C-alpha cells in the first residue's frame, strides 16, 4: 500500500441501540479483599513487598531514562554524554583517563574517542596532560560541563527532596549502595 492508494473501509453496520440505564440506581458496592488488607491470622507473603519493590524499581528506571534523555537532548547531548559528564563531576576535579571512562561507560576505544571529541566540541570537557604518564591525558570538565552536571543533577536532587525526608536519606542511600554492590557482584560472577 502506498500513500496514493485509496483507503477502503469495511461496510458500515448500524450499532445496536444502547441499553437504558436508570440514572437513579446506584452501582452495587464492591467489598474490599480483606485478606489482602488484614493479614491477621494469615501468613504474610514476604514476596508481595518484593514484587512491589521490583515494579517500583522498573518504573524508576523508565522515568530516569526519560529524564536523562530529555535533559540531554535539550542541551544537544546524547544520554551517554550526560552520564560521562556526571562521571567526571564525581571525580572531584581530579580528572580521569579515557581508559577509565571507557571502562565505566563500557565503551570501546573508538566510541570513547567519539564521545570525548563531541564533548570537547561542545566545550564541556578538556584534555590535559597526565602528570603520571606523559603518553596519556586526563579528562576534566570545563565550567560549561560543570554547569551541565549541576543543572541536570538539580532535577534529581529536587525529586529526592520531594520524596525522601531528610531523616531517611542516609537509609535510602545505604539501600542504593547495597543494591549497586549486589548487582556488581552478580555482574562480576557472570562476566566472561
């Protein structure tokens, strides 16, 4: 089918008349599932909360990907570019080698070179000589790159402020750290 082909619709059949609904008759009440609401006397299933946690984590991943993509796009960057800006920001001004960055982002040498060139062209990072290895360079954020990290980071900081009470932040951070460590252990155990 092309754009110039005529569209053929199925023959029209009249709809059956709608059933009459008495607007005065209220709908029947629905009873809550009391076993789900009140587990007294019933064995609570520990995987119920785990299922909710996994669903919440998946939703968080989707929302994170959407925010990262949107914030990157409006700045003329790719998602991986912004992830790399955050990685450099976390280095605290010490700089990282292209090899370290490539390992963190799981990029080939060629892909890493393209990413560095792209961010350097945007003015977000600069290459500096590595004082410990004159054959190598260290990558540093420029003031522009620092601004990107600060602006995008503010979106996430605001979301955490809205949802996580100050008294709960250390516990949430510890849970994230523990989850990250568990996933890293799994990754290492399955890596070839």
